[in-house]
């Protein structure tokens, strides 16, 4: 009996093996039952989930060229997208081109749209530029122009259109309303330049020498240049008593300045000559005339407005004593934040804003303009 039970168990085991093999063959032929899988859970993270906050996002600014690092930045952001218009004096003038470059960089940094227009030293064009700004519904207007009458006509248009603005270099009004202005203290920068010239003469030849002073200004361009020349005269006279003054105009032209300097040197062959001139670009023409006449030993020269193209000459020349640096690249960095704050708060900025000025000589030039 026990033998029969063992045989039966063996038969059942064989039958079960055959059934299992048959099922495996069916699955291999594509009839396998569908597979299911458990849902995949998200991988755990160590970062806590932060609760929402009402704190404003911190302002981000684009990375600009390193040349702008030294200019002061303010903790201010526009409340909305603003459009500023900068109407430049003239793209043909390197000083105002520097000013415009600073405005472009500052507006990029603060996230303001900027439209640059060129007044072309022309009243018709200046008026047309104002009309363009009104048509585009600009939020703010920077007017850089040298004629107060034109400025006032433009100021009236801006005032009537409800556009805020700042006048650069020359005031701008609309009737009794005076726009804020950003104007160089022209007379006192002339005094700075005149004193710098006198100090250089005293250091080289002494205070008791008799000097011929040649004032090479640009009087036909307006009161601001006339004020600088008057300041230069007074600055020299405050330190030197034996002086004879002569005046002429550069007409703002380098070649005119060079030729008139050459003529003056010919007419004054045996004198100690001190030259004050209105700007660096014409100073370079005058310097060329001095060198061509081989008068480096008895002439000294100062300028009343830095042009960065003159920096190489200023570094090496014993004749070119120095210039007045109005820090033209900084004007936009100073004024753009003031315009943003005015628009954000509704509180007008100060009426009188004055750019700083530095008597720039070769001794300190690298402090402000490091050699590349």
C-alpha cells in the first residue's frame, strides 16, 4: 500500500511539472499576463518647503563694464517701466558724448528705457526732439543745450505736456516754473584753472617774473564760457601781480586754436607765456603749435574741460600743466537715480544741482583714470 502511495505522488509531481512548462512556453510566445507595478513615490529631499512671503524681491542689476565700478550706485528701483529721453548737446562734441555714455550705462543699470536724441547745437532740431519726446509720451526729459531762450521754449512744451525734466548746463523754465538744473559752477572752475596755471608758473619761474597771459576762450558760445574765462583771469591775478592779459577765441575748433596759438607765439617771441583755454580738444591744437615753434621752455598751458582723448598728452607733457575734470561720465549716474526717485515718490529733486570738479594734473591722473 505504501508503495502505491509513493507511485501516485510521483505521477502527480510529473504532471505538475509538465503544466508549468506549458505555461512558460505560452508566455514566451507573447501571451503573458500584463504586468502591474506599484506607484513610484517622489524621492525625498532635504530642502524644506518655504512658506510664501510678502517681502519684495531684491533688485538685480546687469553686470556692466568695470569702468563703471567707481561711480556711486543708489538703492533705488523704478516703480514701473519708465522711458527717459536724453537730448544731447552734440554728438560731434566728445565731452557731451562722454555724458551720453554715462546716461546709457546708468539707465541700463537701473532698468530704465532710454532714448538718446541729438540737439545738434541747433534750435530747430532741439524743438523737434522735444516734440518727439512728447509724441512718445516720455516720462522724463534731460535737456543738454547751451541756449537759455531755446531751453525755455522747450521747457514750456514739456510743462504743458506734464513731462518732468532736468536742464543740463543751462537753466530751463516754463513761465514762473523753474525746472531743476544741473549746471557747472563755471566762474569758479575758471578760477580753479587760473590758480593751477599760476601755481605752475610760480613753481617753474617764480612769483616775481613778468608773464604774458593768453586767454583762449569760446565767448561766442555763450555765458558759460565767458564766465569760465573771467574766472581764469581772476584766478591768475590772485597769485601773480606782473601779468599782461590778451584774449582770443578758439571758436571751439582745434585747427583754429592751433593757428591762433602759432600766430601769438610769433608775435611774442621772448616772453614767458601762460595759456588758458576752454577745453582739451582745442588745447591739443595749441600744444601742437607750441611744440612746432620749439617754445616748450617758456610756455605753460591749462585747459578748463577734460576730454579723455587728451589724457596721453597730459601724462607726458611738461607744457600741458592740467585740466579741470567735470567728471562727465558721472552725470548720468547722478541724475538718473534722481529722476527715478522723483517719478516714484512725486517729490521733485533739488532745484540746483552742481557737478563736482577736480584740478587734474599728471600727479593725480592715475587716481581718476588709471593707465590701461
